[in-house]
C-alpha cells in the first residue's frame, strides 16, 4: 500500500527504540487487512514526551504505543484514562479520539476524510491482559483450580501476580530474591482477593504453571531464576517465561529437557499489540500474521 495523503499513522515512542519489533508486527497486520495505515518508531527523550504526544494528536495520528521509559510518565499526560491504565498506573497504548456532532468520542478513523474539531488522547494499558492471554493461548492453560508458582515481584511480577489472582486459580506461590517484596505483594493480593490462597516460597508437589517474571535469563551468563534444589522444573506442567530475547532462556531449556509445555514472552508482545491494533482500527487483529512478523523480525525465522 503506497503512503499517500490519506494514510493513517501510528507509532511507538521509546528510548532506546531501534530494536522495537512493533513496526514489523503492525505494518504486517495493516498490509494483511489492506489498510492504508503506517506504523513508525521514534526515539523520544522523556523531556520531550509531552510534546511528542501533543504533536501526534495535532497530526491526527490514530494512536501511539509507549514503551520504556514512558509508560508511567504518560499517565499524567493523557486527556482521559481507560480504567486499566488507571489501575496499573501505566499507559502503553494511546488512542486519539474525535468528538462527533452528538458529543460522542470516537476513534479518528470513524470520521473518514472529515476532520473532527476536537481531538483528545485516551490512555490504555493492554500489557496486563496480554500476560493472561499469552499463557492461555500459548500454553492452553485451564485456570480453574490451577496451582501457580510465580518468580519475581518487581514491576512485571506485580502485574502478573495481580492478573493471575483474578483468574479462577486455587493457589498462588510467590518467590522473589528480595523476600520482603514478595511478602508485600502477597498482602496486596490478600486484600484485593481474600478468597485466594497466596503463599510465600516454593510449593511442595506439582504446579500447573511456573511463570518467570524476573529478569534472569536476559543475559547469556544468567542461571536459572529458581532454586532447582527446592523446586525441580519437572514439577511444573507448563512453564512461561516473560523473556522473549533470547527465545530459549535457561529456564525454557530446562523446561524442554523435562518435557514440560513451554512458551516465551513473545505472546505478551503479540497480544498487547493485537489489543492496541483493535483499539485503533476497530478490526479484529490478524494475530497469526502478527506473530509471524514478530518471529521474522526478532529471530530471523
Ligand atoms: P521489571 O519491571 O522487568 O519487573 P524490576 O521491577 O527491576 O523489573 O524487577 C526485576 C525482577 O527480577 C525482581 O523480581 C528482581 O528481584 P529483586 O526484587 O530481589 O530485585 C528479579 N531479579 C533481578 N536480578 C536478579 C538476580 N540476579 N537474581 C534473582 N532475581 C533477580
């Protein structure tokens, strides 16, 4: 599709940005649906984030993605926030919306070639839900009555723990290098969801899902993010690692050797993008096309 005067634009803003696979994923999706849309990537310093968002709004961009280090900063820069962005205190997707003659706010593509007079930014968070969708679809997880072991209680670990606690699971075990952070997180979950059994430390017996939300595995020299003396990987039926670069972390290698079902974090990148695509275009995201584009971009497959 040639870029012309009716092309609609989206982009990801981050710093650094050059390794972003989002342009490949979204442009493949636009092409698959025959949309005259284009997705770019811009390196933006945090000091210029507000100007960049306002600039995209003035240019009538359809939307933006925000990545490190902008997600929390952008919360205070949105005209309105979707409840998920408010709950997580982070925005990874912005949709620009115009006001129609009846006062309703609609995605800009719905105005066709007309220009709405007033446009606002709406901040969403599609990251949290993507964790659950990735584990559900890539590992065929049945959450009912599941026992789950989560490693990590940093930013990603907290979101994962709180989303996991909303599923119909039976037990959640939390392990983190800094035990006090896991204990604080367990208290937060108990307050929000008193019915769920949340425990600190490794479980005895098997779990249905082991999820890694630590950063261990990102670097080549990293070891396993869990103590195999206390919890051998073979005691997990399925293993999900939030890391997707490298494709096979030491944890996933161990899972493969033990014959567990396994998935890396590519699905999280895919499903957060699929949700953003649907918010902007109003069309169902072609996830198979988007996954293939991510794999080609990241792994050269
Ligand atoms: P993110 O936003 O990616 O979650 P983070 O908030 O810095 O990043 O969290 C990193 C997670 O990886 C934490 O759970 C951290 O453990 P601590 O809370 O004890 O810091 C974990 N982590 C990082 N390096 C680790 C290491 N060498 N061994 C064990 N856990 C590690």
